[in-house]
C-alpha cells in the first residue's frame, strides 16, 4: 500500500481531519517579535538592536510558538 | 409593611449592575478616570508632589522654588587681603531656578516616534520612571576694585524619579481610555514612584502637629543637665517650604528657661532670656509684663519671672545688640556663614534659621515664646495638664511630596557646600590661580557631584534617608514601601496606611499603640495589623482627607478683630480674663473665653456657608477654660498636612470639615437619632465613615466581635484575587491570581463606590455549618470535590525570571558584550534543549518547564560554547511571556530578558481559605460529591465548616451573610451589607428571613439535610447558606517541608535547615523533653542519632580517647589493618625501649607484644567527634569510659 493510499484511507475514516502539518518543524530564520507599544511584527536578527522598527519602542514580546504545546489532555 | 424584596435605603443596592459594568468594561470613560473615588483616596500623595512645582503658595510658586530661596547664597573669599576687601575677592553663588521635565526618550534617540515615556515602559523594562532635573546656577565674582560680573550656568542634576500621575507624569489627568492605551489599568490612580521596575510608595508618617506648642512632661528631660526638670514646652515649626524645625523650652528648677534646637543633628541649648532680648531688644519690664499679664498676685508666676530676669543679669548682656553679638560670636563657626558678616548679622541669622521658623517677624516670635513660657509655667504650677504627644489631636501627617521636596532641597544645599569646600581646598593648596576667571568656577562645578536624581533613587529604592540635618525627623530608614499588587485590597491599603514612626516600634511601652478616642473618624479603629506593628501602623478612614493646598488665611485676623477680638498689640491684656487667639502658631489677638467661643461659632458658620475669607478646611480649635485641663485658647489652623473629615453641620445642614484638634471639643452625633438638642453641633455623614476602605468591605461587621474584623482586614489583604487588570503589562516578581473570581452577592455599598467589581477577590460558596466526617475539626473545612473541579478557588502564580547577560558569569564588563542570546552550533538539532528553546535562545511561549529545564540559552563568544540558564523552581511552570528588554536609548543588542512563568495552583488539601469574618480554615479533604450531604432541593454545599468555629469567636456577621447570601441568590439580587443599617427593632434575621420565606425556604436559614453516605436525614436541621470565600495566598505547596535523607551540613553532618535547601525541621529541645517524658528512648535514639549524624568511631579502651586512632597495614596470615591507640601504644613503647633507641621507634614492628591501646568501635554522633577535635585544639582532653 502506497503512502498516498494510506492517507486517503485515513481521511475517509476521519472526515474532518486536522490540517496536515509538516513532520518536522522548521523554525524561521529571522524570528518575528511583537512591539509592546504598537504591536508591529519585527524581524530582529541576532545582534541587532532591540527596538521596534516601526515606532522605536524598546520592549518586544516573543510571540507564541507555532509548535504544538499540549499538556494534561485529560 | 415594607416589601422585603426592596430594601428601604435605595433601590440601587439590589442590582449587581452587570450591564452597566459590562458597558464600562467595553467602553471605559474617555473623559475621566474609571473610578473617581479611587483618585480621591490617593489624592494627598499626588497633590503633595504637585505642590513641589506649582501652587506651593498663593503666588503659584512651587515648594522647591521656595526651598532653594531658603537655601540662599553661599559665599567664598580667596583670602587675598586688599584695601577694599579685607577677605579678598569674593564669589557669591546660588541656585536660581530648578526645572523638572517630563519623562522623555533621551535626545540621543532619533528613531522613537513616541517621545514620551510612560510608566508601563519603566515597569516592563525594570527601570525607573524619571525625568531630567536641572538647576540654573548664578554666580557673581566681586573683585578688589569693586567690579562684579554675574554668570549663569545650567547644571544637569541627573534623572529624578517622578510620581506617577503627578504633574510631571505623562499620565497626568488622562482619561481611562488613554490609560489603557498607555499600558496601564483603566482605574490606575498613581501616587507611587517606579524605581527599578518596583512600585515604591513614600508612606505617610505621623509627626507632631505644626505650630502648636505642646506641654510635655517627660522624665528624661531632667537628665539633660544640672537643674533641668521634666517639664518642657515643644513646638514643631514648619517653614514655607515644608521643612521643619522643632523648638523646646525647658523649665529649669532655678527658675530659668532654655530654648533647645538642633542644628545639623547637634543639639544646642540657649537661655531663653538671651533670645527674647536678642529678638526685639526687649526690656526686662516688657518681658515681665508679657509673662505676668496682670496676674501680679500670682506669686508662683512672679517668683519665677523674677528668677528668670535675675538670671539674665549674670550674663552681663543688657541690650538686644549685645545678645545678638554674643550669639553670633558663639555660633559663627557652627553656622558656616560668610566670613565678612558681623557677629550681629550672624546672631540675626541664627534667630531667623532656628527660632520659631514659621514666623518671619521677630515680634511674632517674641510673643509666641512668651506665650509658650506662660503655658509652661501653667503646667509647672498644675493649672493645666501636660498634653499627650501620642494623641491624634496633636498630630499631622508627613506627606510624601513634602518629604521628597525637603530631601531635594537639602541635596542642593549639600551640592553648594561641596562647591565651597572644593574651592577652599583649592585655595589652601594654592591651586585656584584664576579665582576670578568664570571658567574656574565652571570647572569646580563640573568637579562636584550634582547627581541629585541618583540620590533620590537611592532614597526611594531603600527607604534610607541620608541627611546631615536629619530633617527634624526621628528615623533614618523605613520611609518607603513597595506597593505590592498581591490583590487590590492590599494595593489600595498601602496608599492609606499611616505609620507612627520607626522609633516607636522599638519602644517597650505600649502607650503609643493605644487606640485613643481622639482618633475617631480619622484613623480606622479596626484596620491595624496584629503583632509587632499593632497600633503603630494605622489606616486612614475612608472619608479622611489630608489638606495639601495652601489656604488663604490673610483675612482672618481682620475678620476676628472686627467681631470683637482684642488686637495683639493691646497695651494691657489681663491673663486671668483673656485667652489667646492663634492662627497657625501666630498670636493674632486675645479674647475672653465667652467671646472666643462666639468667634469660633461665627467662623464655623462662615466657613460652612462658603465665605471666601474663611476656608472650609480651616480648623477652629476652641479649647475651653477648664481646671487642670488643656491650656485654653482659640487655635486656628489653616496649614497643610492636617487630617480633616467631612461631617454635617447641624445649624445649617451643610457639610463641614472637622480636624483632629477641634474634634476633641466638639459634639458630633453618630446617627441622626443620637442628636442631642443643645449639645450636638454636628452629625456624621454615615456611621461607617470612621472605618477604612478595607474595614468597610467586611459585610455586617457590626455583628462581629471586633478582633474578627481586624483579622479580616489582614486576611482580605492576603487573599488571592485580581491583582491588576493589565496583567500582561506587569513584571512583578510574584503575582497571585484567582481565576474564578466573582462579585460577592452580599456586599456593602462601598464595594460599588470604589469599583471593587473590577478586582474580584473571592468566590461565592454554598456553606453548610455541620460537623460531618470529622474532617472539619479544628478549623478545617471540607471542600466539595466537584466544586473544586468546576474551578472553585483555582489560582495561578506568576513569577518573573529576569536574566541579564551583563551579570551572567563570563560576561565582559565595560566593553562590547561577548555573551549573546541564542543556541550555537554546538547544540545539535536533536539536543533536548531545542525542545524548550528556539534559535534565538529564548523559550517557546507556552512550553512546560520543570526543575533543571533551560529557560534561555546564550552563546559565549570567547569560549565558543552555549550555556543555558536553568529553571530552579520545584514546581512545574509554563512560559507565559517572554520580554526582550532594550536599553534606554534602544541602541544595544539583546542583553536582558524577562520571562514570566505561570504556575497553576489548583486548590489542594492544606490550602488556606477564609470567609470575610476572620474565619480562616485549611482545606482538609476534597470530598466526593456523592458523599456530600444534600438538602431537600438537592443542593450540596461547596464548603463544609464546623459549628465549633462560632461559639467562641462570635462572628454573627457570618451567619447574617450566609442568610443574606442565600436570599440574594434565590431572588437574584445583591444584598447591601453595609454595617449599622440594622438595629434591635429592625433585625436582619427578620429582613432576610422574610426574603427566604418568600422564596419558599426556612425563615431561619436551616434546612433538613440528608447524609450523602447513608441517605438518612440528619436529626438536626443544618444551617446552610451562601458565604463569600477568599482563597488565601498561604498554600501548602510553598510551605511543606519533609525529608527522609538529604543534604547535610559538612561540618556537623547533621541535616541542614531551611525549606529551600531541602532541609529538615528541627527536632528541638522541647521535643526531646517530650520524648524523655514519655520514656520512648528508642524513638529518641532514632530521631536524634540514627536519623541525624550517626557515625561510628574508634575509641581507646584504656585512655578513652576518640582522637588517637592509629593503624598499621598488617601483612601476613591476618591481612588487613590493625588499629591501636597512638597515646597508649607510644607510652608502652617508650617504657620498653631505651633512650638510645628512641630514633628507631618508627622502624619498630608493632603488634608483636601484648599492648594496652586496644581500640573499640562505638556509635557516637558526628558532632561529638567534632567537639572532641575542637576541644583538643584548646588542649582539653575528652575521655569516654568504655565498659
């Protein structure tokens, strides 16, 4: 049984599956941070100054990860 | 009959305002703050700070401007004598202006769009909220030829911490919508400083009332010197810039009197007559007439005045100028005045700086000193009593802004003196070649430290007052507190607390802690902690205001003399008929007691009617003539820092403000029915106005025994609640949050008034009072497991982890950073660290961490490796927020992160809960819902408490709350629980019982219940109702301490102490006594030896020594070691062998002969072996007898 067949069968059994996810998570090269003042996304490379490129604010937040983090699924 | 479903007071009380509140949450007001009543509560903090810069006086100048004027000019001479000037060339310099900006982004930063800095940024970046302080310095050089040139320089004085929402704050007067936009709460009211990310409050301090002389009997006065007596008259005088100076007149047994003052923390005593003469060049007759005031037949008085005057003769100083000259000569060095001043000038300067500093005119000072001396004589003669310095009647409040201003002023004075010292040093070392060159002075200025902002930051951060003068205050530390946002109750009470002073905390006597009737309505009688700060740390009642504005009292003297007051310069005043009239410590006239009462009434009428000449916040202290009571007079106060509170004036039904001085002699009825015709002049606005905000929130507190209400005030401040409505913007070290907070069904009216619905503090719980299963013994409570699973009492702790690469090991100081956040190449793609941290070295948001997991990773550029900072907590936590903190200017790479950890804390067995009536208890069991008792309607309690919690504690309020809550829940109404609303004729039982009856329930709140286990009905009906429960922050997870084995102390090998280090709980002497008493010796052995520092040791059977073990390796048929005593063995050998062979001792094969030094193994505690070794060091031998 080929891999695609397996997929279709699984899908037929689960009519509303979750969106397919890449098997390994690939982190983006430049991480986007959110400005604490204006909320703009900021790609800050390592060694770059910490400040919003839109408004110049000096606090940035790290956004929530796209990885699945799930605990105590009881 | 009144409809029980609509309480008589107001219809408003019955609704929860759910829709109004919802609307307010969605659309906060855009023109005002969310809860204006809260702004009122902190107004004294903010207004006192505002007064520093504007509106300090009538002319609109700030207190700082007045302060620097008071600091005045400093003068330095170069000492090069010439004909024109005996002291040589002269530089005079002073501070001309002080300017404080608003917190702004530094000029260096070109990129920021928003130039203003808001408090939320300071909080998030863990910096201080401060703005630039600059001073304009003007100096003038006067040369020998009389030429002079004035120069000016603007000096940067560092960054000064600014009070949030003051007139230098960028949030000033912003409406709620704007506050939210700026990252603050909609109801944030300011009043604090932000230093290193912490919110700091300068707390109110009680200080003696200004400008009112106090007769004091203090035995320690007698120890001040020869012929000193315990009698004194003290007055605390305040300059226009709000800095104070205390003067005390001491009564001497030889009839004299001395004036005591402190200058730069050193106390000086000057004979009073010297000062009286120096002030106004007073003749003996003038002093005599002033003191006697027509009482020529009063021999007590005349004798003393005669002695006083005769005493003066010994000094040989007859005129005022002579006195001034004398004083000036003695004080010239101390006062550090310009060298070219004459002695008379110096003397005048002294009088101006230290004697009754609130009065500018020497004549007024003279009159006041005479008055004080008369008052003192009346104390000595017993005609009047000593005043109680612990009474709130003689108190006022040291306000944060005023203290802040005093410190700033003093720092500026210090800076100026430092400049003088530096110039004088240069002159001595002959370095000041170009003394007259303006550049020289500029260079001196730049060499002195002008960073005043830093000094104030230190003050706020530590609460330590570094001051050469002491600022006339009794303590040097403890001025500031952190405004903990544990919950809103606690946060709010920080702003309303008022401390008696650190000095009184050490006092053995408890008199200062007493609750005095004088404090009625100003200090809350309930809201004080129990324990060491009891009675010293009080809280203002919620209606109590503190005067911060300067009131216009200029019209008062004219008004009073127009209404019959004898003017102050009247030629003769009969002291037996007339009493004094004082306005802010200045004698403005004389009047007969009857007249002065009339004047008092007149003034009160005028001020309540809104006469612009008589300010509403003026205090009219009429002290009637009594026998052996307080010294009579009419004392008017319009000064700041006084506690005032609103009451209704019965005469015209208008609101009058009453102060703590005048209240003592007033008749204020508590409720309208208590008004006595012809006696009562005022009536309270509400009987609850004597309570603080927090004490007011205890429902039906008038039904409780009073200590229980005190406990509730404590516990309300410890409960998990809603610390803030802007949690995502906060970086507090530790924050407690109750996830399932509710608005209480039973709440006092003030709950709405102060907007407590924004900050829920507990949960409504169905409470059954029943002894069930025994798990509710001794203040334990049983929690319904299903209630718990539905989220009852579910809480969260937020902890902050701040990681700064600048202080991490291996960081480069003062150069480009060599540590960078990130994961290097040495961390392999499949490394476990990668599951916590992303490429940037920061944790994924939402990831779960436990002990030892990495929180962030950083690359060491020099060593080329990646290190991680690990999570050290014992509990499982989740990464909630990660903040990347930039530098002030935003010109540095990432060096500091703030990681907020979320620790879930569901209620577990051992967690503490309490109702709002001081009834705390520990959860002992989460009982399955199927085993809980149930009522006929199928209701199950959420909480079961034991009936034994009530008889001794008498918290009837809790019963009433239970009843009211039940009725409220059944009818869907909020119940007004304001105290003093019910009476014996209108009982709450009837009111709420009727409501229950109408809902089809038992009138008294009892219900038949069935056992959840057997299903049988209980033989007694159970009292079941609805009570608001708080979850307290004391949780077992923070407290439990168990160990079987674990770390031991290296020296003693005993278990270490301390929960943090996984140590044990000490099994102490008393526990040991108990085991001995029980004869359980095996247990004793087990606890103190086997489970502690059990060890085995070799002991010599002969000499009993523990420390003389020696052993040989034995080869042969018996391979192994052979132990021997090195003392006993040696003596044996020495006996055997001769002197000659002594050298061969080492070579001798031991163990061939029979020897004494036989060793045995015994079990001893390790510390004992340590003791033996320590003793041996001192040459003491310890022997064991081995049998």
